[in-house]
C-alpha cells in the first residue's frame, strides 16, 4: 500500500481523521443523459499529518478536471454578497485604498467581491480558473484572467507590471493541492508594504460542530490557525491579525504581510486565538484521531429520523445542491428512496441531478407546488436565510430539518406567527 504524504511537509500521512467511504466529486452534477453511464467514485478519507497537524485529502483528480467548468457562483447567496460588501468597506478604510492602488483577488469567481471595489473606482484584477465563471465576471465588467494561480502566474503578472497592494483569497486555500507553490506565488505578487487576506473554514468549528460534510474532494486541506501560521512562516509571510467569522459554519480571516515589514503590528487577537486552539487540543494528534466516531453517530441519527418519517408516510425534499450536501447524502446512503427532489436558486444546477444519489435538482417554486412535510436544508450554514425565503411552508404545516451538527427540526417562522396570532 502506498502511503500518501503531507502536501506541506512531505512527511508520510499515517493517522486517519475521518473515513467517509467512496464518493463522486461533489460538484460533478449529472445531466439526464449521464444517469445511465458509469460514475467515478473516489475514496473520501481525510488524514492528519503528525508533524504539521494539517488535515488533508489525497489528490485523485487534477484541479483542471475539478475546477475548469464549475457550478458554484458566489453571487447566488444574498448573505455572501453582504459579507463581501462589508469586507470592501472595511479594507478600503483600513488600507487607504484609492485609484492609485491595486486589488487582486485569487479565485475571484463571478466578481461577487471585486464589483464593490470597482464601484469605488479602485483598480482590480480577478484570477479565476473556471472558464464559465470567468466569463460571467468579464460580462459584469470585472477585469479577470482565466488561470490557475501559483508561482508561474505570479511571475507573468509581475512582468506585466501587476503587483497587489491588497491580495485577497476567499475560500480558495482549501482548494489548492500544491500549497507551497500557491503561497510562494502570493509572496511574489504582494507589494513590499502590501496586505494579504484569506478566508477559509476553521477546523476548530468543523471538529466542535461535527461539520464533516464540509469534507469533499475539491477541499484538499483543512486548517487551524496554528497550522496555517507555520505554513505561511515557511514562505516568509507573517500573520499579524485574525478574525473569527460566522461564514461557512465558522471561518477564519487571516491577515498577512512580508515578514520584513515593520507594520502593521501583531494584533492581540493572534495570541488569543492560538490560546483558544491550544485549549481545544488542536496542538495534539489525539484531538483529531477521535473525530471519526462522532461522525458515525451523526449518520445513524439522521438515518433513524428519515426512516421514521418515511414509515409515517411523510414526504421529504431537499433545499440546495451544495457540495457539502453531496458528501452528506453519499456518506449516509440517502437517495431518492428518502428525498423526492432538491431545489436550488442557481439556474446552472436546475434540471441536473446530484452526483452519486441521482436526486433531481428543481426550481425553488416546486416546493410550493408539492407541499412536502419536511424540507432538509443541505447548505445548513445559510439556514436562517433559507428559512426566511421559504417561510411559506408553514401554510401547510411544513417543517425544516437541519442535519448538522445533528438532526434538528424547526417549524417554519410563518407557522410560528400563525400559532402566535391564534
């Protein structure tokens, strides 16, 4: 048996974090014609590196195969757009950005963030690997190049006179198989007094809130602050500030500078978070290797709820077609025998089918038409936004089901209002 190696240190990966069985690529949605064809399944087994405590998956497909034509468009989430706008306002003030500075975003998606800098007259450049998504950004008037990022892309941009005063990467670090090349590229592209910010899901939240469904093949790595600080330091980048964010079930926003830069000073939040992670045991291998048992218990509870609901003659549908939902459904073996269909606001996903389970993806109005008893919210990180959008299920007594951290049933906000009024 070939033992995989840590993508940062190169040391052998001998410790299991969680084994989620065999699963297709989480964003490999199927057309009706593809349903009768063979589907590729890959091991979805996360390991933890003993020396760096970086949780990671082996790489089975190249980024080009995974991301060149991608189904995730950031602009379909209202709460994510609000988050992006707030970040823009904050960074313009914090960094003194103006028409003479340059903002570069790696994995800029459909221009969801850079559009707000453009509105303020600040020069921007997006770097987006997915051809279909880069085209959408260009149509919006956001300067975007269609490339994967690393040292070679950084060197090309520098030759063209491009360097970043603010370099941004939101929810991209986890998607990078060659971490060292990616971070070395950022080091090159950052102006001497530039600031780099990155957002990524925090493994502390994944462990504490049982967010195992955020593990899928497109996410190669899962970070604590303690680990990411080591990785950036190896590339002569210093983390000087950090924020804990509610996005994606609990994320970190790290701020980095060149290690030779005197300013900004190290914020006390850095030491506070490191102390918090140490108190939670994130510096010890034992914390990681016990996670798998929690996941098995959650699977049993969710299946028990669904079996009981179906035995009582209840109808169940899904809301959303996110990658995390595909991990959950495939790991738990939940298919059309439990879930009639799911819905999604993203028209690129409608009329397709979920990978592995082949559950059809419909338009959101179908829920009003079919009046199901339960709506299983697959993008649970957006549950408040979704419950508000779909509050009308209370008209027929419909209820929401949230699977993570463990199964919970919520009455519709509208039904609560009706009960209060009566």
